[in-house]
């Protein structure tokens, strides 16, 4: 097969249409994704491929076969023993690209998955590694070097061992204490026969993000009965999302776990504080994205998004809206917009943290505090409500002598004003439904948006296409 004919065959294999964006309650601006780079397996068809030695070929086959350790294989395991020549090199380059920037091609991202992994061509590094006989070192440097990714990789191995040992039995409300304790011990090796059962249940509830009542309620029972295969799939989906991130995160950043409803502040790449957050409910999904907080609006008015106004406010009638403190503004084009003036009852509270993004979402204060006491905090229209916005604002302006320690004073003035930050702060909105704590304990959250299952399906489809590409690269 010639390079040109292989290219044509490959393009026909890889052709597919991107999925459309699910309807959002917040107004969504058009999002133009950066052009997707050519799929990695196409690049070698246009460039000469290095020839690997017998020992190098043996290493590559073993490395490819060991892909399960990186969450790179699902379903039936494929044998790489028969690969050689260009087909083996194509498979290695495909795996390298998947480890560095994810298995799913950018063209198949949902628009609301606004993380865009940087382009990566593995061929130059692979060619150099072959010439210098350093393929193991090359392969070792491809995976994300985040502690979060490594924690998932170790967790994946643990849960695959549980699966291979037979998994766990389903519990019911009638299960005995011994059966419950045995089930808990599979995930939590610290469970003992003498420990109060309620304490062991509480640890499990914390791992699942549930209220630690110590009682085996319906939600706890449902979490314990999630099949081990589903837990493994969640770990693999989250490993894939880690690969979408840049090689290094900003050391000083704000990071939001959308699924868990938690905001964490990092300084010098170390988590120094966290707070509860309210994120978008199903149907009003908070997007995954990376941006920079550039300013804070003190005492912000709320320009109600058209979608929310149409669905929730206009049906109340104008008189009712005015009685509730809303104003109706006529725009230059003749249309009308509902605005909630700044004040203690404003839906945005007293502070709004602005960062550029195509979804019109931001971090903000809120007068509705009750939801922060809940263990189910997916209730916003897509923006992120903050439990402790004032301390966060103070941290962001502390390097400006004119603003340091003055945030509450500015709020008390009642004046609406925008504060430009002395230094922009990176913000990451991420969707982690599986993550490891510092001691290696795996934590799981529900998949409220259904993104884990959707991503798993996309990974499977991508792997099938990649295998077809490798097969097409063989000489007839």
C-alpha cells in the first residue's frame, strides 16, 4: 500500500461528525474549537518511518500489551504479538498520542468539554528514541505527571484486582452486619471485626460524597451496589480527562471539581484551602474549561440570561417581577431584558469573579446559603456559587496595597465597581467523578451529567478506528 492510498483509506476510516451540544440554561456563545490536528496515525503515512530493531520491536509489543496499566484498553484485550514493521510503529505512535493528549479526537468533543489538549506529533521523539536506543525512557515520559493521574492509575490496578477476584456481592436492606462488613472491607482494608459498623459505613459514605450518617440508607446502598466494572470505567474516563490538560498546570490556581461541588485554591502547586461550591444541575451543566480570572465585580447586578428569563421569570408577569425588585430594560434593538439590581438579594450576591469563556459562566457569591450544607450541590444554572467568596477575593487582591484588606469595605459601600486583579489567577473547571485522596483511597462521585458513560463510548469507538488504521497499514 502506498502512502497516498493509505492516507485515503485512513481518512475514510476516521471520518465522523461531532456530537451536538446539549441545550444549556445559561446562554452559550458560539464556540469555535481550534482546528484538530491530523490524527497521529496519519502523520507517518506522509513521512518516512524509522526501522526498529528486533529488541526494540519486542519492547514495543510488551509496552503496547501493558496498556491496561494506563487505562488504555477496554472490553476485549487485543494481542500485539503479531505486529511488526510499519504496523507496529503505527500502533506505537497511536498509543503515544493517546497517552499525551487523550484517546478521543478533538473533533468528537462535546462543545461544553472546552478543554483542548495541545497538538502533539510523536514521530520526532520516537525517531530520536529509536536512533538513541532509548525507547523505554521515551515511553515513560508520555503519561501525565500529575499526582491526580498517578493516584487514578494505582486505583485502577486495585479495582481491576477486585474485579479479577470476583468483584463484590450486591447488598440489600436485609443484609446482615457480617455481609455489610465483608462488602466494605473489599474497598477499605482498614475495616475490622471489632470496629463499630457505623464508623465503617461513614468512611464509605465520605468516599462516595454522601452524608456520613453511619446508616445504610438507600443512597449508600446504591453506591455500594455499583458494579466494580462501572467503577473501573469511571476511573478510566477520569484518566482520559487528565490527558486533556496541558503538561503543567499553573502553580497558583483555583480548581473546581464540578461533580463534587468543591473549589480548591492552590498556591505553589499545593492545595491550601477549599470550600463548598454549587455547580450546574443536569440540564444546566457547568462546562469544563481553563481560563484566567482577570477581575472581580463588587456589588454586581444580574443581567438575567434570556433562557432563564423566558423559562422562569417572564411567566410571572411584569407586575410580579417589579414587586420582586427586578427592572425591565429596553435594549437599543427594541428587545427587553430583565435585570436584578445589585443588593443583598441579588442572585450574584456581593462578588462576581470574571474570566473569559464562551459560556457566560463565572464564580460568584449568593444570598442562598442553605445549599452549601447539602451533600448534593448540583443546583445552579451553570455558574459556580461560592461558600466563602470574600476570603477568596482578599487572597486575589492581597498584592495590591490599595485593595488588600479592603474587599468588605468595598462591599459595604454598596457601589458597583470592577476591580482589576494585580495578577490574573488561573481557573480550572474540571469534572472529576473518581479521584484518589492523599493516602491513596479512591473516592467516587455520581456521574450527574452522564459524561463518563458517553466518554467511555467515545473511547471504545476511537480504539476501534485506531485498530482499523493499524490493520490498513499492513502491506497487502
